[in-house]
C-alpha cells in the first residue's frame, strides 16, 4: 500500500487494489459513500507531536491539494478538520520512514485534451472538499465529528502557448466542452511502488490567460473536474504502481 493511503481515505477517496504483492497497482478515486454513509465513512485521528506534547483531533476528515512540479516529486498538502482533544504529555514518535524513492514528475507523457505536445511547468489538483462539523449536544464539547458535505475538484495547468492552428486553448475554453487531462505512468524508467499516473477524464476550462515563463509565453488554465458518468465518483483518478 502507498504511504499516502490513509490520508487519502480521510480526504474522501477510495482505493482499489489489483495485482499481487510486488506487482500491485492501487487506484484512488473520490467516493461519496465514504463521506456520507456513517457505516462506511473513514474518519481519522490526526496528531502533532511537539516538544514532548501531543496535540490531537479525532473524527477528522480533510482536503488534499496535489502539486505536480516538473522534475520534483508530487507534493500533497493536507488540511484536516476534527474534534479537539486535550493535549497530553507524550514522548516523540520514533517513525520508520519509507525506503522507496518518491517518483519525480518526469517522462510523464502528459496530454491536454488530446494534445500530446503540452510542455508544462506544473499541474495542480485540489480535491475541493467542503467540511462542516456535526453537532452533538450529548458530547461535552458539543461536536460529534467532521463531515465532508460537498466537493468541487479543481486544478490548474500552464501549457506553453501554441499557434492557433496547432492548439487553440482560448477556443477550447469558449467552446466549453470537457476533455481529458492525462499522464502516462511516470517516470517511465521507474520501478514498482515508485510510479504514478493521473487521469482527469472531463476537465472543463473555467479560465485561460496569458503569462510569461522565463521569456516564453504560456497559457495558464484553471479547470474543474466534472463527473464523467451518471454514476459519478470519477472526476479524477490517481494510480500508484
């Protein structure tokens, strides 16, 4: 299992594992029942250890924002909300760190609406979770747990500008037709457990602009990740191989 599995579950995602150990693949997608069904909901206990004290929340859920930066490992920024617990005096943890090298965002074979020559500096994906606290007057603190009440996944990408006859980002924005943003398995020379792949099947542009990146014109794009089927829960997919 990838080390980010637990926080992803706490951010409203569901993992599906295929293949055998040492050659397995884990796919993560948003799953509504994980946040609205109390029998299936995944809530976390999150703690901060500092100077001999433990600060902790429980019944927590969160939001995640991923940053794919050219040449760097994918960064995950988490923001969890939960029920406050009284700090306690606890010794610092002695963690066992993963030994697998995190995959850099290279040899990604990225394609934006079918345009396979997209030269980008970065791509972001925000799960877009909105969180509320569930009241509970039977609890001394008046709260039961945190709940993801809605989501609107969004992202950004900054492809290099191209001639209109090659790839017209502005025309696609005005047309308003959702399209795919995908990567291949990256890096292409990676090994099992240190490769990733991103699929956004129905990205709809919400904003297109013009910018300068070290003297080269690029077209920064904001997009929202729409459901790709009537069933939903398929706005994005991150695959760990």
